[in-house]
C-alpha cells in the first residue's frame, strides 16, 4: 500500500512542478511600457528603398539617371576591357530605411536584362539611416540594357512595404 501511495504522490507532483514552471515563465514575460501619453510604443517597422538618382561612374565622368529613365553613354566615356569586350563602370545608388527599427543584414543585386551582373552582400541600415552603395567592376557591352536594381533581393528583411525594393532604368552604350 505504501508503494502505491508513493507512486501516486510522485505522479501528482510532476504536473504540479510543471505548472509552477509554466506559471513562472508566464509572469516573467516583459510587458509593454506605456508612453507618458498612455499610448503603447510603436511596433518596430523597416522599409528599405532607394533615394535620389542612380549614378554611373565611367572613365571620364559621373552620369546620373532617374529610376525609370534612360541614359545613353558613349564608349569613349567608359573603360574598355579587352578580355571581355565590354565596358567597365561603377554603379552607385543611395538606399534608406524609412522605418523605426534596424534592418539586420541583407543583400542587393544589379541585373542586366534579367541576368545578375553585380551583388553587394552584408548590407544593413539603422532606423532612418541613408547610405550610398557602390557596385564596382560592372561590365556591359555596346547596346541597350535594362538595368534592374534589387534591394534586399532575397527578402531577408521583413518590411512594411516589399513593393518598393526594385528599380529599373535603361542604359544604352553607343560607339
């Protein structure tokens, strides 16, 4: 009989111990602190987007073009790379975080007619921060190119607006 009572007590104590742990964990959760006006703190938001124009740095000067626009570059304004038979340049843009929280790490990519030509990894923005980003050694051939800039191309950062991360422009390189 004593063995049976001990078994029952042990059986009943386990759920009681678990209940105590659950109760402690529930009461230990941090509570949102009201602001002085009685409103709750705003939910953290992130919104990565481009700001200003897109710049192309050639051999002789820097050119600016608005997103959605078109620019024609002369081959003589760029550096010819004989091994690839393309023209080298840098592409620069400014990105900003319109949110009230940091983004964490994300990557940006530039594509030429749908094919990736350059990527910059390990980007991050603090709340409200604006930063210039440079893609070096981008190479394009003569002709018309639809350039697509993709900020946070893998959607690794949860944002309030995922629809403002892609920008297109046309670059034409003539002899």
